[in-house]
C-alpha cells in the first residue's frame, strides 16, 4: 500500500489551466467514483480550490494511479493528456504526508498563512467520507493534518499578520472603533480594490454601506451588488456627517475632500472618529486632514507597507511551522509502517497455527483412545511451543521497525518462513 | 509574602511588556495569571494587617499607599478579565502599583499614634471610598495614556507595530470614561463621609484643611471633564488628556499636599 498525492497548484500550473481542471463541489462525487473504479486505488480524496487540484490516494501501484488520475483530469478539462505531466507533481509516502500537512497548515498557499485552506480541506474530506472513499489511512492522515494545522496556528504567529490591503483596512478600523457593528461605510468610486475593502468591512460587521460615484448608474449597480444604497455624488459632505469609515478610490485628479470643509464637519460630528482609506492615485483626500482631531487617514502606501512587512513576518513563522510538520510527519510515517507490519505478523501466526492444527490432528489419530484430557494436553503443549517460538521474531521485528530498518528484515522473515 | 507579591507584580509587568514586543499569546496569558496571583496575595496581606490590629489598615500614609496600590491592581484584574483584549493595561498599571508599594515601604515604618479621633466607624469608610475612587482614577489615567499612545501611532501611521498589541481606541476611550463615572460618585461619597466624620469630631463639616480643599479641586476637575464629554462632545484625545491632567492632581493631593501643607489628614 502506498500513499500518493497527485496534483497541481499555483506554482506548477498557470491559472488558465487550473481553471479548466478545477472541479465544483457538485462534480466531485462523480470524480471520486471514477477514481475508485481503478482497481489499484483503495482510498481517495479530491481537493479542488482556485489555487490547487489534488488527489490524495492510497493505492497499490504508483504509476497506474498517476496515469488514472491524469486520464480523469484530461477527460474533464479537454486538455491533452500528454501535456499534463509537466504541470503535475507526485508525492509518495513520507513526502505525501509532509505535503498534506503543509497544505493544511497553509504553508503551501499562495498567501502563506491564509485561513481558508483548512476549511476547504475539511470540506474535501467530508465529501470523500460521505461517498465512502476514505479508509483507515486517509482518515488518520486528515485528522492529523487538521491537528497539525491547529497547532501551527496556535503556536506560531502565522495567522497574526494581515497581508491583504482589505484585511489591513479592517484591522485598522477595528483598532479605532472596537467592533464594527453599527458602523456605516461609504465607498467613493468603484475601483476593484475599494470594492473589495468595502466588502471586507461589511463582512467584518459594518451595518450600513453607502456607494457614491460620479455616474449615479455605476453607484446604483455597485450598491445593488454589495447590498448597500447609492447616493448622489453632490451629497458627499452631507454623508460625511453620518458615516464612520470612508473608502475612496475615484479617478478624480484633485482633492474631493479638503481639510477646510472637513474641519467644520468634525466639529459638528462632536468628534466622533472618522476613518479614511484613500487608495486612489493620485490621492483624492487632502493629506492634511489627518491633523484634525478624531480623523484617521491612510493611503495606499501605508497599507502596502504594512502588508509587505507582515508578509515577511509570516515567512518567519512558516519556518517555525516546518519543524512541527517534520515531527508530525515522522510520527505518521511510523504509524504507517506499523500498519504495513500487521499483515506479515498475521500471516506468520496463521502459518504456524495451520502447521499446529495439522500436527495435532495427526497426533490425535495416532493415540489409541484419546480422552478429552489427553487432547487438551496436546493442544496446550503445541500452542505453548508455537507461541514461545513466535514471541522472539515478532518482538524483534517490531523493535527493528521502530528503528526504521524494517523493510529488509520483513522480506527476510517472509523468506525464512515462506509466507 | 510581601516580597513574593512584589515579585509577582514585576513578573506581570515584565510578561505584559514582553507581550508588547513579541506578541506571544503565552506571555499575554502569563501576565494575566501572574497579576491575579499578585492581587490575591496583596489582598491576603491587607487581611493580615487587619487581623493583627483589628483595624482597617488605613491610618498612615504608608498603609494608604499600600491600599491605593491594591485598588489599582484589583481594578486592572477586573478590567483585563471583563473586557476582551485589554490585557496590555497590565503593563501600564503595574508600574503604578509598584511605585506605590515602593513608596509605602520607604515611608516611615511605625504608624503614628492612632489618635482616638480616627477610631470611629465612619472613618475607615471615608478612607476606603476615597482610595477606591483614586484607584479608578488611576485606571482611567492608565487607559488615557494608552489611548494617547494608540492615537499617536494611528495618526503617524506606525501601524505595523503598535496596533496589533493595544486595544482599540473605542475600548480605551470607553474605559477611561466608565472608570470615571464610577470613580466620581465614590469620591463624592468619600468627601461626604469625610465631612460627616469631621462634623462629629470637630463640630463642623468643612474646615478648609488643605486635603479638603484639594479634594474639592479634584472633584471639580473631574466634574468639568465629564460635563465636557457629555454635553460638549469632548471625547477621544481631549478627554484622555483631561483624565491624565486630573490624575496628576490626584497624585499631588495624595502625596504632595502632605509635604507642603500641614493639616489634620495623615494622608
């Protein structure tokens, strides 16, 4: 039995290819069934996210498995099967275990430390186990992977540092307002990044979203999409009385919000704090407003500065995490090895038991009038001999295994006893 | 036991400051637990003093400083347990606690003769109320300092370091305010009980003793900033500086007045 991972990710395959191969949750059960129909494969999990498509399998034959999986990928995506191998990676046994742990702990992610991947793996595992395509090995692998991911998150600061502009905006908003519930966000303009930031703020609990755009149609459309309300652009300063967070990303070439007018507004607001994020280039909010009391202004460079600094911190944390993964991998591989020992021990016992039964029967027929007591004595005697003989080899093979030199010895053992 | 208490306070301070630099959750938890342990020992010490003399241990500057420190510590424990993410307050509050304990140790050992004047029921109530209100003012001061710290870092956009560690402006502002809304009524009651006691002992409610005068000044100062906040919207930085300034007055009233003026207050 081998543990094999076959897949491709953002490092090995371009997005155009990943798009074609990626699977939706609805397609996965059928794919799982196809994989399992290959006689070599005993267990299987399919993980498909926007950055990776991976098949975790337990199988007899590595080559056949890789081939079967490539066939499935090619069939569903319309890509030539021969073109696939250079995008694929294949990890076996120890490497496969390490890989699974690294993926679950988000060390293999495009943005190291992002938290979504764990949920995605859990989902993949749930689907596989609903379709009964997991067995003892993958079950244990997944549970260990979840454990490792949790440990990495708890004991290293990997998730502490926010690395996307939007999440930095949310962090900052939280540092000003505490909780975001009850807060109103105003989105000016319709850049992708601003839209993303507004969405993040809303997901983080902001209750109200107002969209302003030069063209009211744009604003209305965006408001509809983000479930906010659109407002005419010339009511900008009225709105500034009520909102708490302003995300600005228009294509204007001058300041839309000036220090002078803001000063009056902040008085009227009774110093309720106001948080500006200006991600437009050139900037649309006069920088000097940040000297006003209760006004906090951050521009794109501030936010980018934070994200790149934090990215470095995450990489440092990732190095720490690799150590946990190393340890856990060894532990898992040990278990896997012991699992492979089980069949040898079982067949050894079976062989000896068969011999014993045979000889016992023969001995009994040779006795003139065996009583129940005689038979019991013979039975006990033979059983005792067999157990004592087997005790040595079985203990030895287990301890040899723990030292990691098992394979050769198992082969020898099987040869000696002809099993 | 006193040494151990002090060591625990130092430990809580160290781990809390360590948390600021390394942002390790274990340090945060450690500072919280050490502070609680220190608080328990501190309470034990006060109880022991009480049992030894059968009197509230509040008859000298030495004892009052010790109790003041206790009030701050207990307040910090309550705040950091109740409000999520406020453990960094420990790093700011423990230095005050330690300073007060140090002051208490440096002051002359033997308590002055306890004049029968003080040995009445109402006197300990007056002292405990006043000291608890001081403790709350101290916490308001601490949150205000943290507020100014956090506000400055946000203004100067030094986001990468400090924002992760300090609580949000909202919580700090709220904390600075709430502690005052409890502290001020307590001070009011402290002054009233003091007046009642003075009436019983001296026959008049108010004697313009320096301490009395200064208490009144403090009281007016706090009323002033609370009023400003409620009716004029002085929140945030203005309020924080107000609270910091008022606490400087408190410290002066607590210690300075005794050295500069002569009054019948032992502390």
